[in-house]
C-alpha cells in the first residue's frame, strides 16, 4: 500500500506474480559462479569507455535465454502458439534479440515445481532463468547454483525498475539477500490490496435507519440489528452479523483493534513473535462475547472460506464483513449483486477499540514473495534484467514503447483468442500502482464527459465498465461486473483507490511493517506453517469456548515447544546481521 505517484519515464507491470520460465545454459566450472563468462554481445547497449548502459539495448546478434515455468491446465494458448511461440517470445526477439527457450514446464506450483527444481539442482542442469518463490530461491542458492545478481541489478535495471525495487525502503531488495548475496531479482510487493476494511450492507443500513459504523461499538450494534431485525425482509431469522470462517478469516483483523501484531515485532532490541504477546487476549475475549451472543454464525468454525462463507455472502445472509478492499469484485460480491440487484455495500475503516478516530494499523511485509533466480552458469544475466525492464515498460498505461503505439488492444495481457498472455512474459515482476494510475485517468475522463476514445488501451475496459454503471446501472447485461469495478475505483469512495491514496499520503498511520525482512530461515521453513495453523486453532477454540487465558497459555507453550524458539533465535541472528550491514 505505501506507493508514490511519480511521473516515471518508463513503466510498470501489473501481472500475477508467478510467470515462470527458465533456462539451461552451457556448463561452467565452480570459479564461474559469481562472474559469468561474457561474450561480445553481452554488453549490448554499453557505452564504450564508461559504465553507462542502455537497459533496453538490443543485441547485435540473437542470444538464447533458457527458462522454466509453471503451465497449469487452465493456461491456454491460441491455435498454433505454445511456450516458445507467443506474443512475448516474439517481442523479446524483435525488441531485444533475445530468443527465449522454455526448456521445461511444471503442471503447478508447490510439489510439482519443487520436484523439477530439485532434479535440476541434483543434475546441475538448471535453466538460466528460474522465477520461483522464496523457499525455492533459497534452496537453489544454498546448493551454490544461484548467481549473485546485485551487480546485474545495479548496472542494468531501468530507472523505473529501480524505483520499484526501492519501494518501501527497499524491503524487497533486503529480502533477496541471503548469506551476503542477492540470490535473485525480487518481485517487489505493494501494500495496496492487502488492506482490510469493514464492508457492510448499505441497503440494510438504510432500511433499518442506521448510520455507518465508526467505532467498535457501532460495528457490534449494527451486527445485532442485522441479526435480529430481518434486514432482508423475508420474515425469517436467517441473517447474522459478522462473516467469519474456519481459517479465522474475518476475525484476524479484530486483533489489530486491540494493538495485537502479526509477524515479528521489535521489543527491547530483539525480535519476538507478535502472536504470543498478551495484547491478543482482549481481542479473543471480545470475539468470544460475539460468539456467545450470536453475532457470529454458530457454525463459523466449519465454514470453508471458498464455499460455505462465499455462499452465505452471495445469498444475502450476512451483513458485515471485515475483508480486503477488493470484496465487491470477488465471486461472492458479484453474485450478491447479480442475485439481488438492489443489494449494495459500502466500506469504512476498521477502528481501534478505544478510539474510533484512529484506524487500526494493519500488518504489511513488503518482502518479495518470488524471485527471478539466475543460474550461476548463465552467460547473459543482463538479458534477464532487460526482459524485466521491457515488461515494466509495456505494462505502463502511459508512455508506452513506440512499437506499441498503434496497438488497439492489450495483446500483452490477453491474447486475441482470449487466453491469458501475461503468463508468457516469463519474468516475475509486478507493477506497483498501475491500476490506480488507470483509475485516475478513467475518473478524469468520466468527470469531463469524455467517451474514452483517447484513453490508452489499458484503461478502456475500466472506463467502459464504470461508465456503463453510471449511465445504465442494473440495465446493463454485465451490471454486476460494472458495479464491482465502480465500487473499487470510483473517485469519491472507491475502496481500492482511496486506500491507495491513504498509503501514499500516510503509510505509517495505516500499516506497520514486519520487523523481520529476510528470507524465511530454515526453522521458519520447517515449523512456520504448522505454527500458523496451530495459532488459528487455539484462537478459534478461545473464541468458541472462552477460557481465554488458558487457551492463550496453551498456544504460547505450543509455540515455544514446537520450533518457535528456534525460529526466534534465527530471526534475531538475521536482525543483528541486518543492523550491521
């Protein structure tokens, strides 16, 4: 969420993060690991006699970059196209003289991808480019197979890419460091989209003559009214107040109202795990009162967030949801509108328990979740940096490269046949802020009464959807989609747009950062998932049974006895090293 509106010279990328592709270069001995062999074309774009380089420099002769990628069953290609013959492979060759060769694919992330990478490590047969998540990046590095890419980034990243990498005080770059080396080019994460708000059925609020919630007590009173006063008008007592699920979804944000912290916190010069701090106990006690009173559904602990809870939202059974800013654009949000065109939702900030004028701070990490790992054997590591540079330029809604000036649709995002072309871009590097720049352009066009014809292709779809909602409302065949886009991005109170502006203006007012900013330590990789799962189990038990002190103490004991102490030790080892770097 903390982002800056800057007139950048080149552009950003709004892609889903795991766009995997990879490579298999020629052999090299151990001495080559950190200093790849350079060929004549490796310095394409370098100004002779100094260190200036062209981050988009085209090689005089084609070079090959091998890669791997995930290709699931739902990642299709247009007829005659494949992993090595698509819009992106053609563009890399045309614009950079880089021939992309995807040498293998995995059918999914997780175990299928990990098995492939493990085999590559064992046989020392790695592609040049491996876009992977943090644990795999660390595994490749620990095996001595990852290039230290710090010099590559410093020398070849475009100004805009460097802007992104330095976003949020460079936390993405920090998270890419392992044992003193930058083990991959990180895909920087943005805070926007991770913020959570109070969503409420505004049509129910009007029917019951209630005001929007500002305080924790307001939220509770509205929830009671939604439970008791038949807001859907069907004469049945079949609605409840606050949405929650078996994964603690909808409730985890209550912790912040009472000052509890997720992740790692700094305390007396050391790192401690946030969820074993006593600040969480009053939050659990309050939620237990909700459960006893029936503000929460009695069966919330068995509700699957992707099935039962979504069905309740779509069917209009629940009136308050503590959820992300994107909720109207989710399947359940659109289904709610489709099922009941008169239904509507609005949002407000989640308040602190003691001060309705102070929003509850929310957890943010800005650690990179995935990395473009480059094999230590790669002869042209700068080529991968150029691919990232070009991708960000292509996805920028303004100031696109000249070769795209006459393109009438976003073919880099969606193919002519309707397939998701962005997966074929290979490198994993997300745009920071593109949607919001587009939204500003669209809102300006709507305010001025324009028809959208002069907008860049990236903005036309959003314009058509929002303009259709304003002019046609529920008369449009796709009114649920248009409504959702308007709810997220309208200038007055669009949830995504407004929280983005909050982040830009006062990030420290709305978020707190995880004090641990590195890659997961070995203990975190081994125990972290189980500890996170157990925390939810103990918290749900406390919400349902009460006995908050007893359940909290049992949870803290579990943490200490099941890897938590080792995680804490390793987190502090990283913390002390990071302060000395």
